[in-house]
């Protein structure tokens, strides 16, 4: 049994290596270039969100926002739990010392609105074409067991009341800090109060980035000898990003491959070898991760003006230390005395 498994795995690896050897490297370079170009276009929308939150700040330039975004996006491929997003915020804060991290973090919400809506649209398109498996009966849907509340109403009610009272007590104690945090978060999404500014300054840049991504996917598909049509490119984009919006088939690599295999048949009218789809999926993923990491490291080095990881780490620690000292000094500083009224002149 074990020998059969190893033999099957070895055969699959041979197929992948054989498919990879026939890949067009020049088209792959075009795909990588377009992908990085799309990554550089999208942050212009984020830049406009930050500028709307801090309209009086002039030291932050578009190139700074783009560099921070590229650095964080590249590191997200190797740092778990999207640690690259922390790098984005830190690099922006270096350029805008007067900014606050809660406000900068809140700018991620309007920055992802268009991408979320676009991803949902892709999922709806895939569902309408039958490319995503969905439950067909109520028995396949997950259900929530409420027997604890139904069978033991008094203890459950006591727990709910106690939790409510505890929440209220914590809110009374921290309401001043909560209000301050709420104000800072609200400042980060102020651009949403201006729909025209959001559409022209954010959604338009992200839509342009999506169009460039379509070109990047088309170049990669041509490099891996997959059929290139508007439907097939859209299918690949839906398979890559749809699972991040709704945890259905694309969330699993195996089911994503099955979705592409079935979708190519439906959209092109003829079957596509699963080895070609597998080589494309994992090959493009590896290429983009490596390219994104390299570009991110270059952007980080340019922002920190150093190519030494040790120096970069020391700079980051010093910046955090200075930030903490500044916050401690501002917190301990006495409040200014009220000005005495001037004596009236007769």
C-alpha cells in the first residue's frame, strides 16, 4: 500500500516537472511584471484614504505608500497571520509621526471594500455557472446546537445576564478610552463619507489594478499552455480569490484544482489535462511569492535606506522605543494652566 502511494506521488511529480519544462519563460516574465505593476497601482487608492484621514499632512507621498504596500505584501507571503500588514503601518507611521496606529489600521477597511465586493461578484459568477459546489439539501448545511439553552433555560439566562452586566461594567470603566479609540477609528474611514472621492480616488485605482491582474493571469496561462479567453481568465481569478471571500471550494487547493478542471471543460468545450492545471496553479503561486518577496525586500531596503537586515531590525526597534517614550512623555506632561483674564481697561 505504501509503495503504491509513493509510486503515485512520484508519477505526479514527473508530470509536473515535465509540464514545467515546457513553460514559456518570457511570458512568465510578462506575467510577473504585470502582477508587480498591478500591486503598485492599487496602493494609490490606499494613499488617498490616508490623506483623507490626515488632510493636513503633506510629507507622505504616493511613492512612500506604494513602497510600504509592496514591502508588506511581499512579507505577507513568508510571515504568518499577515504580519506584513504591521510592516505597512509601521512604514507609513515613519513618514507621518503625528499619525496614530488605530487610525492607520482603520484605513484598511475602505481599502478592502472594493476588493471584497469584486470577490463576491466573482463567487456569484462562479456559482451561477456551477463551478462551486454548494449544499443541495438542508442536511448538508451546518447547524448550531441550541439544546443547552433550550434544556437549561435558567442557567443559560443567568450566564447571559451576567455577561451583559460584566460588559456594561467594563464599558463604564473604559468608556473614555473606548470613545477615544472610536474617534480614531472613525477618522480612518472618513473617506467613506465622500462617495465621489472614494469612487474616483480609491475604487478606480483598484479596478485598474484588477484589469492589469487579468492581463497578468492571461500571460501566465499562455506560458503554461492553458486556453486563454475572457471566461477562462475570469475563472482562474475567481478560483484564486473567491475562497478568501466565502469559505467554499477555492479555500482548498484540491477542490480549487477540481473547480478549474471542470470549469475549463465548461468554458472551452474540451478537457484540459489536470497535470497542466496543477503545474499552473502551484507554479504561478511559487513565482508570484518569490517575486513579491524580492520586490518587497527592495522596497523595504529603499525605505530604510539600508540593505542590512540587522540594521533594519535595529532601526525598527529604535523607532518603537522612541514612539513609546513620546507617548509616555505626553501622558505624564501636566495639563497647561488656564490663561488668566486680562484686566479690563477703564
